[in-house]
């Protein structure tokens, strides 16, 4: 309020007049009180105004004394008292204005940092920052562009859909880190403005938002009318702080994202470990069960042979059972050995040689046909000229695994077809296929069946024995040969597994 200092000036003048004090009276210093008061509360304008008023009111006392006594030390002192209040008022007022502006800038910087550190999205925070800057700089508009690339930069406080022109001042500032000032935005070809012409110039400043790592964006400010040097300096200072705050916010967000991703990955890995742990526990119980079944049979039949004298026909049947169970045991132990080799990261040992595919198919089909009377086995002789080099034992294990699955997963019996031919969809590869018309596999389970310990539950095959390892071993063996294994399956219709191996001229 300027009224109170004004009243005080009036009081001092009245006292000086009533007491008829001379121009050098000590009472004249009382003028400094309202002057400084006005300067402190109203800034340079208030301080200057009251100071000038005090000087003017003191003039009727000081000037006649000069006229009367000439330039004595007393009258000079009186003359000084004319200008002193103006000077003191202006000076104090200017200092107060300066500190107020500084305080406003500091609180704007704090507000900017608070907004950028807030929980919302970066877009919202930037819009808030732009508004904060606009109010602090008393500007018509403040827009922000954050990012190093014009196409991907985020824009704040600009109309939706705005594209930053590659020839614009903002693009220039972003590319060079240099400020661009425009005396009139409407007439400046560097700034693609859609403003209608007006007599009042529209000043504009495009300032870099700089951080320790370079230019991280641009701050564009528009003012209507004159732009003081102090305002420009303030805008530059705020752009500097805003640049650092934006970079900090981006780093924090990146860190937050990184931490989130990390915790997601750790969670996924922990879940996977838990699954594996669970699978291993189940696996152990399945393995013990799988081993116990043939062992019980071996013990039972061998005891029978040892203790009783059986007719040759019955004894032979017992020996066939013994042999079958011993083979099953051998297969399980073989699978476990392969598994431990794969888990230890040791390559599967292969001894490739030329393969007679027809002999392989015929032998296996006969073997399975003898054991599984419910199924009809068929094999198609391979195309003449088809040649393959592979580890015969590995190929035999793959074939047996696929055949035993074909039988296991078609519990009502049915046809099992085996064939070998050039793979039409994989030039240079030979395919060995085993097809059944069993229970099939649901499409969503197909990618998983080649993983270890994975078994697809099906009511009709719940009793089927298995470790969930066969297909993962077929896959590992095929890959060790430079090949692969593929499957087509339809639930209720059947499955077709194909082992694809490189033709004869491939190197192992
Ligand atoms: P296992 O037969 O010991 O369970 P595999 O690794 O050989 O393990 O097979 C994994 C799973 O894939 C089986 O449990 C079964 O659910 C499914 N599967 C494999 N072959 C067939 C097939 N021919 N028909 C239907 N399902 C099959």
C-alpha cells in the first residue's frame, strides 16, 4: 500500500513547516523513512515516486535557503536532501524488484522440479511446466519440445496434431543448441506462424533446453509487445533450469522403467524356477514309478523262472516279458543319460554313417507290430536315390520314441504310418515321418511338447507311462544332426511328426 508512506510524507512535511525548520534541519532525514518504506513494499516505482515527492516537498525549504545564503555547506546539504530520497527510493526499490523477480524464478524452478518429479505422465508434467513458465515470464504462450529428434519429440502446450517444421526456429535451436530471437513472430519466415497481422509486435524466443548431455529440447516463448533485457535473461535462466529438470525427469523415468522391467524379469525367472522345481519334483516321482514298473515285472518273472519248472512255452513267454521290460528299462536309462548330458551342456556324441532308411523303417515297424496287435502299422518304401548320413543309433532312438508315442497316444488302436522322403518344404532335407490317428494335441500345447517334462493331459491317455522327455530328446538329437523336428496335429484326429535331417552332402 502506497497510501501509508504518502501519509507519512505529509506528516513529515507538516511537522517541518509547523516547526519552521531550515533546509539543513535533521528532520529532513525523516523523508527517508516513507521513501524506504515505499521502496521496500512497492519496488522501484513506489520508492522512486515517494522519493521524488519527498524531494519536491523539501524543495520549498531548500531552494529559498540557497537563494538567500548562497552555496554554503548547510545549503548544499539541503540541496542534497532534494535528490537523496529519489535515489534511495529508486535504489532500494530496484534491489527489492530484483530480489522479488529472483524469488519468483526460484519458486518457478522449484515448482518445475516438483511437477517433473511428480507421479503423472511426462506429457502432463511438461504441460504443467509450460504453464508455470508462462506465468513466471508473463508471456503470451510457452511451448516445450522435449527430445532429440523432431519426429519423436514430445510437445507440450501446443495444439494437438502440431508438427514441428524442419525449417522452424525450434528445429534450428534443437539442431544447433543456439537461441533464436524474433522481433515479430508474424513477419518472421523462420517461424511458421499462422497468426493474423497486428500492429502490436509478437516477440518470440526459441531457447535450448540444455543438460549435461547436450540439448534435450527447446523452449519457445511468445510475448505481446516489448521484451525487456531482464525478461530475456530470466527466460534464459529458466530454460537452463528446465533443461536440467527435464533431463533428470527423463533419467528418473528411464530408471523407473528399467527397475520395473527388471522386477518383471526377476518375477518371471522366479516363476520359471518355481515351475522347474515343481517339474523336477514331479519328474523324480514319475522316474521312480517308471523304473519301478519294469523292475517289478523283471523281479516277478525272474522269480517265477527260478522257483518253478515251467513248460517251455510258458517259460518262453516269461522270457519275452523279461526282454520287453529290460528294453523299457534300458530306454529309460538311455533317456536319463541323454538328459543329463544335455543339462550339463555336453554335446550328444554322434557317429554318422550312411543310413539304409528302408531297413530302419521295416525293422522298427516289425518290432512295434509284434508288440502292439491293436494297431495297424504301415511303412512306405523311401523314394529311390534318397540318401542320408546320420548316427544310426540316434536315428533308431528317434524312430522308436515317435513310434512308441504314436502307439501310446492312440489308445483305441488305429493306423500308424511311417515314411521317408525328401522334404518338399525344406530343400536339401530328408524327412522321416511318423503319423497316427490318435488323440491329437491341442494347438496351444504344440509349441510346448518339445520342452522337457511337458506332458499334455488327456482323459484317454491318463494311464500312459512317460517322463515327458522323449520329444525333447528327439529334438535334441535332430538338432545335433543339423536338423529339426516338426509336428502337425488335430485333437481327435491324430498327429504327424517329421524329423528333418540334412541330405547326404551335408556335413556333421
Ligand atoms: P512322454 O510320452 O514320455 O510323456 P514325450 O516328450 O514323448 O513324453 O511327449 C510329450 C507329450 O506330448 C506327451 O506327454 C503327449 O501328451 C504329447 N504327445 C507326444 N506324441 C504324441 C502323439 N503322437 N499324439 C498325441 N500326443 C502326443
